[in-house]
């Protein structure tokens, strides 16, 4: 099974969507809770399955791309803090 809305929520990922129209280029985060309520928890979050269901909030265009935001990794030092291991 691939990535689903529920799996993304459970794993701490988030999704962004960006309009590809040169006169727009609007970007926004996708609320995975709202997506889950609309499409169901088992709906695929893979681009071919999700992009056709999206529309730009600014211009209404359907030429939208997805951007995956992985969860913050706790082993990486915070910006501005040196790595404790050297």
C-alpha cells in the first residue's frame, strides 16, 4: 500500500500545493484533516491520484503541483546550535 492521507497524518508529514500558472504561482498548505474528511483516510496522496482533485484557491486553475514536507527529524541539531557530536 502506498501513501494515504491517514499514513501522512500518522507519520507527521504535511503537504503543500503550488499553482503552476506563471501569472499566479500561489502556494498553500493542504489541511490533511480536511482532506481526510473529504476524500477518506485511505485516499492516496500520490500526485497522480490527488492532483486532479485540487484547484488553486487564488486563480481557480487546475495546474497544481504537490510539495512534500517531511516531519522534523529530532536527531538533527536546531539551526544555530552546534552538533553535540562534534
